C-alpha cells in the first residue's frame, strides 16, 4: 500500500520539509557571503582554504607594516643625509678659509681673522650634529644604530649606522679639526691636509647613506610587488565571486519556491484518504 494512504506519518511532507530546510540554509549562507563579500567566513566553510587564507593575511599584515618601516627608515636616512650635506657645505667653506690662511700673501692679522671665521664655522658644524635628530635621538653622534624590519620574515632586516661628525671626530678615520693651527703658512698647509681627509671621510659617510637609500628603494619596490601578489592570492581564496553567488542565489530561490509548492501538495495529499469514506 502506498504511503499516501497512511496519515499517521506524512513521509512525503517530511521529506519536502527537510529539503526545504536545506535550501533555506544554503540561501542564508549565500546571502551571508554576499553581505560580507567573503566566500569563507568561518573554518566550517572550507577548513583548508581558511587556514591558507589566514596565513596569507598574516603575511600581508607583515608586508604592509614592513612597508611602513621602510618609509620610516627612508625618513631617518634622509634626515641624516641632510645633516651630513649641510656639514659638507661648511667643510668646503672651511677648506677655502684654510687655503686662504696657507697663502703667504696675507698678514698675521688677516690670518687671525680667518682663524676666527673657521672657529665660527666649526661651532656651526657641531650645532648641525646636535640638531640632526629623529624622535629625539641624535643621528650623527656616533651612537645611532638602527635595525629596520623591512620584510615579513624575521631575517628581513637592514642594519644602519651613522658615523660621528663633529669637529672633534669627523670622517673615516676620525679627524680632529677642533683646534686647527692657522698661525703660519706651514701650519695652515698641515691643517689643509687634515681638512681634505675629513672631507673625504664625510663624503664617504654621505655615500653610505645614499647606498642605504638605494637599497631601501629596491626593498620598497619588492614589497609593493609582494603585497599586490599576496592580496590577489588572498582574494582568490577568501573573497566571494558575486556573479557566481548571485547565480546560485537565484537557483536556490527557485528551488525554495518549488519546495514550498511540494510541501503544500504533500500536506494536502492525505486529504485524499477522505474519499474512501464517501
């Protein structure tokens, strides 16, 4: 005998209801994806992809912070470079004054005046060192050492140090130009050689900063590429395809309507049993 003739349990209606509940659940899931824009909103959606997506997201966070770190590093290096370059301009002026003092055509009084000018320039040289700071920390006193995190991995670092550049120790090796003797042409000639060495050393420090900036420029470019590629990979795994989800939603809505119709018919079917009593 057909289950249609048994009214104690309407199996057809139960099956239709179960299918309708499943469809409603799937509709809710699709609507949630459309509202969040994410294909995977929890681990139960896709356990493997959820783990991979979170790993990619963690790497993205590290890469984006590394990009900010590179920007900070560039700012620090630019400040140091500006300080060195300002000191270089002063050193060139000092070189000119010392060259003047080494010339026998000037007298002692003029040589004293030149020495006073050099002392004033040396004081300004020291002021630049004291004023060249980042976050309250002097950069050119020989104690500024930085290790910048410039990537998402622990070993992606760049170590930077700055050479001391005051009148007592400038250049590599350090030259003490704080008490130059300009009292005679002979002593001024010796002072000129010291200034030349100091200028060469300071130029090397500026070159080192420039090399660091070049490296940071390449790291910034590489980080941009890595961020773009990682974002694309993360999106392909985690983000919803709106066209696909909308198509799925339309299909499920049609099934929902047919399911409701089937449930209505299944609920009405047992009424046919009444005809047996007529």
